[in-house]
């Protein structure tokens, strides 16, 4: 497991890609443990999505190691 500082937007359940403006979405930045030393984008996406309510979507904005500025 590796820890990353991930900033992401939450797409509420039932909202399609044409139903929102990116600036209107809730954004979060958290330290999240992701499996593997160098996880793929798909692994990071799945890990963050698993933390959200069922049916929610996620848009990953940035991924950094905690010691990066």
C-alpha cells in the first residue's frame, strides 16, 4: 500500500455528464491508501470510488505523494 494525497470531484448518483458544471461539484482532498507501489490510474479511481456512496462517480483531479509540494 502507498499513501497519496488525492484531490477529486464527486459526481452524485443519477447525474449524467451533461447534467452538471465541473465547478458545481463537491471537491475533496484526502490522504488515501492505494494498493501497490506505483498504482495505475484505474486502481486509484477504483479506490477513491469505493469510499463514496453507492452510485456516485468520481473525477480524479490530482494525485501526489504526501511529501510532494
